[in-house]
C-alpha cells in the first residue's frame, strides 16, 4: 500500500520534505522493488544502485562511501534486511541489526555501535554517566543500575509502560494490555507469525519462536544440536555438557525456580531495610508470620512477571519464605527445595531439570527464631541471616579476601567498596584519602547516617537513637531482646555481642529461640 501510494502521489522527489524530519539521523527506505528512475533498470540493493548511478549515468556519487539509508524489504509479509536479506519479526529488531552494517559510532566502554553521534551520546548518558544513573522520566539520579531499576518499578509516575488513552502508567506490558482491554474495550492483542501462521499471546514468545525457527541468526549447540536465540543462552546451555561443571546453568536454575514457586508455598519476597516486602503489591511487613498470612489471603495466584520482576533475568537467586514449604496441589510437606522440585517433576509432570540448581534462596522463619533453612544455624537477627545465606551459594569468590557471592554483580559491588584504592562513601559516593576522613564524614553528614526510620525516612547515627525517635515521634514501643540463656538487652549491638559467645555450643544452636518483647 505504501509503495503504491508513493508511485501514484509522489512521482517527483523533494529533498527538503524527505529529510526535514530526521534531525541528523538516517532515513528508512523501502527497497523491495528498487529501480532506477532514469532508465527503470531493476537493481538488487542500495550499493548496486549507487554504482549504477555513478558509472552508467555519471552522477556525482561515490560508490566506495557508505550510503546513509536504512533499507528494508517486504516479501509477502516478511521483513528483510536490505543488505543481507536476513528475516526479522519486526522493525525494532531489524533496526538493531542494520547498525552492524555501519558501526559508525562505537562506545569505547562496552563496544556497542550506533548509527549516529546523538545515539551514542544518549547511550553514554544513561549507561556510562559518571554522575550516576538517571531516571529517563523524572531525571532523578541513582548510584547503581539496581537502584534505578527499583525506583522505576516502585514509582508509579515512572513506570515504563503508559496507556495511550488515559496516560495511566504500568509496570509491565501485560498489565497495560489488560488495562486497555478492560478499561477501554480494545481487542486482545495477538502476535501472528507470518511464516507459519502460529499465533502468540505475547511479543516475547513470538520473537523467541521467530528467531529460533525463521531467522538465519541462530546459535546452535555443537554437542546436541539444540538451538538458542542468544550467545548467552547457548553458553548457559553448554554447562550441561561440561564434565567438571565449572559454571552453573543460570537459565535452567531460573526455570526451576519458576516451577517451584508456582507449585509450592515458597513465597518470594524482597528486602527493604529490615522489612520483608511483597513482590506483588510492595507492602512491607516486620514479622514473617504476617507476610505469610498476607500471601495466603491476598496473592493465592502465582504471577511470574510480578514475582520475578525485581530480579535480573536469569542472574539473581530470588529470596523465598519456605517456612511452611508444601505442594499447592497435594499439600505434601518438604524439607528442602530439591525435594520439592523432585516431587513436582515426578508427581505433577512439571518441567524441572533435576541436574540444575533451583534458583531460590530459602529462608525459614520459626517463631522468634532466625534459622538458616539449609544448615539450621541460628542467627541473632534478620540482617545477619541475609549475610549468612550467600555462604551456601559459592558461585563467585573475591580473590582478595575469599568471601563468596551469589551473583557477579554482588562481587563487583564488594570489590568496589571493600578493596578499591579510593575510600568511598556508599551513599553519596564521595571519595576520601584515608579512613579517618571517611569516618568523620559518616559521623557528621546526616544524609549518610547508617540507620533510617522506616516511618518517616529520617536518618540517625546510631540504632539506639533511631529507636528512641520511633518511640517518641511515632509511638512505636521499645524492644527488649532476650537470649535463650536468660540474659536481656536493650539494644541489638549488646545482644549480638553476647549472642556470639554461644556460637560453638551445639545444644544452644538446636534449641535457641530469640525472644523479642515490646515494653512500655
């Protein structure tokens, strides 16, 4: 239709009109039926037409130079690259591919290439800026990519996807599509494959199907012939063929995690300070018992997009409350996540790879006891248990001090702030020449105080001052911590110091129950 319109309505070429809207970017052109306007000779591609114009019609063009056009072809509904004829599911994917034919502007930090200098500058600003990581919508800056991602997921006005009808914003494409159907009576969107006529409910499933079955760019395993649509997926798959298992298949670990959370009572959660946060609605809870009650009453249906939204794809092991771990179908209790995975695989035909990990961090929250789900070690408080858990997932080691981390991102963060030559404040990112200067900064800069009130956000130099503030300003009761040996303490610092004296007592570990009482 577009080609017919151009032939009928725009026989003459107007340079200013055609290029006026570009603003230093490249013009996209349809070269499906490309011919010379002077002699009407059909030509195969953009390069051939330039050579034809130079050598046949003696026009002032250079066949050796690049042609700043983005050519694409349409062949019976198929979208092809105008240079190499590779098939693509959409314009967005094809545009990313066409960049490989130019590589005009290359980022020296990560190697990505861009068609234009403004494109490179935008990339540098939002990916490698020295000042931090700004939010595209509100321009607020963050110290890490994870902090910006959490902001985008929790700030309604900065949600990534907006409704074109009423301007309401949503976390995911799926939520936006559901809103368009229910609130604006728009038809349910589907994604048909032009090659084999299969219809998909999401764009992601369509793109994966298209790249695996209808694209020339496929990464195939030389061992078993399995096809993967990215090099990273292929590398993760290759772990199943390595005898020494030098690295773990994180993709399959994530799939196992999805299956276990879907079919069992392993409740995924996030951590905000010392509180547990619901992954579905972002409500926070001080006591795990209240969180489990909330999950049982409010979120009985598993939604993978929300449960794992905060976790980087196939990288992070999601935290789950596995205190009362049972099968959702037959209510059989389990002692470990591995037992749960084996059960849903054998009894309920769930797709689980028993040779791969279950990509979850299990936590057991007995009444007034912070116990490790794996080794049953008792910890003095929730934050101590959080620090203890990575010791069971020794995927990445620090070569300087030997500490282990679950993800490479956590290891990089540790190296940056523990072994860097410059001493850096974790909150404001200021650097200091010596430890004394940084310590003085932490004690005098209010915005960098380590303890924060969960009610109003005010920060404090000590935990005790924070608790006094919460008691006076917000009416929160004082806490008295009682050790199983009978000793009581008014603050966590004194309690933790005492608690460590029982570290080697085996009887104490098995029977320890930390009491937390509220006093007037």
